[in-house]
C-alpha cells in the first residue's frame, strides 16, 4: 500500500503524536509499504518522505507550526494524494492538517483512518487563552471543514459538564464520524468514545515503538536501588498544565535529598516551574536518543498526568527500557505491565510523595518492577500487522460507500 500519514505535529518537535507517527512510518516501511508523511514544518523538509504543509506566519499554539489556510492545504493534499496514488489516508490529531487530509481523502474517495490520540477537551482547556471563548471559535472553524450536524453530546458524564468541553467532544465525534475506521490506543478512551455514540468501527491498537528505537535501547539492565541511595526519578513530556508538572516539582521539594529529579520537555509552564523550589533539573526539549539515555540512568519514570493521556509514548519507551513507572491515573494502569509500576494512592502531591516514600522503604521494589517491565517489553513494539488489518478494513468500507460521501 501507499499510505499517507497526515499529522498536525511532527519532528523535529517532540511529543507523543510525533513519536507515534515516526514509529508508524518506520514500521510500515519495514513491512514493505510506501509511506509519505504530510505535516506543518517550521522549515523546509530534507526528507523525501515528508511533505511540508502551508503554515501560519503568526499563529503557533504551544510553540508548534500551525497548518493554515485550510483551502491551500486541501488543494496541496488532493494533488499529492492523486499524484502519489495514495491507497489510505491516516490522520493524527484534530487540527487543520488532519482536517485538510479528511477533505482531500473524501474528494478523491480514498479510505480514511483516524487515530484518536488524546483528550482535546482537556488540552484546549489548559493551553488555549480564554478557553470558554476560544474553544467555540475552534469548534466553529472545525465544523466549516467537517460537518457536526446531528451530533449530540451526553452531558451527564463528569468530562462533559462545561460548554467548552462539549464543544471539543463534538469535534472529536465529528472527526470519528468522517472516518472509515478509528484507532484508539487504549480501551478506557475507546469506552468513552463509544459511550458518546461513536458508531464508526474502532480498533484498540497500541501506538508502539519502531524497531530502530528498540535496537537503540538494546537489552536493558535491571534497575536496582540500594538502601540509602537517592532514588533517581525522571519526568518526560510537554511542560503544560494538563500534564500537571507542578505535582512532580512539589513532591520532589517535599522529598528533599532522598531523591534526585530530572525533567525533560518544554511548554507553556516551563518558565513558572523554573522559579519553583525543589531541586528539579530542567533539561528542556532534547532528542529522543537523549531521553533514552536518561532512562538508562534512572530508577523510575514519573507520570503526573491525570484524566488526560490515552497511551503516553514515554511510558512505552520506559517499558522497553526496563524502567519502572510511578503513575497517578488509574486509567493508565492499562499501559503499565502488571507489577512494573506503582500507582499513587491519590493523584495529588501527597499521593506521589507517599508512593515514593513506600519505594524508599522497600528498595527491592525497584528491582522487582524493573524485571517485570523487561519481561513485558515486547508489548512496547509497534504492530505493523494490526495497522495493515485496519487499513484493509477501511479500504473495504471506502469501496462500499458512495463516491464523495462525507459519511
């Protein structure tokens, strides 16, 4: 197959979507498929397998290049899809690169798959200025590209209580309806989408890591913590309110010299954290290879995300590295192999302090959890066969629907 991966976020910026798309591209190419990535870039692409989309000169939400204007992006994608004889379009994220991919695929009658990576309702509430207003502007812009007609959001759920949240859920449901097949990397998010009425076929499929990353990691050495040794903790991700990095910083301040703490990433909350006490070393955004090296030196990865993440790619990197995971969100227990992690008793700073203190009181817990992660590391690998099955199902669905149907 010739597969188009259309994404609003890609390298060299770092993040879960970028890592997942990179893994998909490499895994599918290794399986014999042709893959072209279409995405907004801050500069020209030196990779013939990556095509840059038009971007706004002024608007860069959270520092990322932003695809704009939509009509120009649709025209470029339509021409490229036709010229390259694309068999299936796979969109990632819910902004205008993905929307342009939907429009171009529909106009050409090409099979369309969408990966629902995460909770855009939580992301926009934490990142956009004046979210009560800007989410509705975003929803209005979205429905100009993809129809929202007839979509009703159930408002009895805790996550749909506000108008802004319902606007973003309407957006997610519209994008799901426009697709022939939806990939969801976790069962807990699939259940929410199904509860909100998504009727498009959905497949729960891990994003996975490509072989080159697993090779780079190699066979990990089991972690061991000796009595009295500081616990080396690592936090990796977008430093943004929805990731709750302040919980990590406050907990590290409370734990004092019993831990060392390193934080990798960048985002809108970094400046505020840099002024906070706690002895956390901020390293900024670095290449994936440096993250993997940091993981090889750490005793545990800490995830402070709660009621937001779907399947954090950094958790897959940790599992592949044999690194235990301390996490705050029970839903993410679906990602962490049995016995390879530690769920905090509560999602706040006190809960994280309690979980770390319990590990310090039982240093052998790190060795047990590391061994469990190593035994389960095959779960972190990308699944070409699973992607192929979804694409084949989408191609059959596209062949059965009327030409130019918007679903």
